[in-house]
């Protein structure tokens, strides 16, 4: 998976595996080739701190750790196991994530200092891909079976709105919470389901989607993985980064495809 830094100038890559290929890497997008491995290990997921100074990551079979993005210090542990951090709360004191310890996945918040956990959202079905809007007003997530993408008001978590479905997953916000991206499988002319990146306008004042979504074809070798999003979008919605599986080029950083001027490529209306 990949995550673009809050400042938009760095890319973080979580690479499962051991040896030279496994770990958490950062890429300087201004220079394109300044790659740093921040930590080694089997890393299936990570995210940036709100100030861009730290990475929080999950180590396969172990706990959640945090480390300076410049690798200036050793990783430190964040309490708790069997959960996936997906975002920070607006004040930065808690991590939002997916708890897999029960029969169904819940969305939880965990205090970074104390490790105290509280349940945010629980539904009859398992939940995944939780993410808070940049303005801190809306929490988006999807049912793990892909049947719905849902938005709830933050922090009350009422005002439940179904934004997309079926076969929809991995929501992401752009333009300060005025656009919602999500991955969706849609039928092509022959009826075959193909992967797309859907973009839908969102009114942060009413909590309602606006108009119809635009569906942009995605490469067939893109894969949605686990309860965390495999792609990322810059805050202005202009660039997207995604991991493409089965890439023929090496080393690892070249397996990350970064598409520039994304808005002009897909021709969506501009604000």
C-alpha cells in the first residue's frame, strides 16, 4: 500500500516481505529517486502522522509501531494488537482503525498514550477502510463485503448516508472533504466486472453526495487488500498513487505508479 504525505511531497510505501524488499520506504516526489527505507520487516500497512513527521505502521504478526519519517530514531510501540490503524482523530491524540479481535470488524479509536480503546462504529456486518475527512466533519468507511460505502457525521457518528454500492470499497477524501473517491467494480460493455476509481462530489454542509459519480478505469493489476486502502489521493485531488501487482520493472520503488495531473486526465469538473 502507499500513502502520500500531508504536504504532498513524499510517498510512503508499505512493502510486505523480508530481506531487501520488505519494510517501510519513503520516496521524495520532488526528486523521484530519493528513496529511504525507514524500517525493515514485513509491513502490510502504514499511515503518516498529521504533521508528516512520523509514520505509524503495522508489522505482520506483531504490534503497531511509530517511527520518525527520517529514520532518526528507533520505532516505538503503540499499544494494542489485532487491529489496523487507518487515520488520526483531528486533535491527533487517538488513532482510528479497524479492530479484528471480535466476530466482526469494528471501527475503533485508540488513545496513543494510554492505549485505551473505544468503539466508534459497530454494524451487523464487518467494516473496513475507515477514513476521516480533511475538515474533520465526516467519517467514511465501507462494509467489508463491498455492499456499501457509508459516511457518518463526526464526532456524533449519526446521520448515516450510503454513498455508493454495490462492489464499492476503499473510500478516500479530497478537496477538503468535497470529493469522495472509492474503488468500485462496474460492468463493461460485455458485462465483465472491471476495476474503476469512482469520484463523487460531496456537500460537507449537508452530508450528502452531489450528482452522479464519474468512473475512471483502473489497471487490471490493481488489487484491493485487507481492511486498509491500497491507493492514495493528494488532498487537492490532482494526483493518485497506487501499487500495481506483477510489475515487470524493478527495484521496488518502480513498482509504484504515480499518475500526475489526475484531474485533467479524467476530465472531471473542477471547483
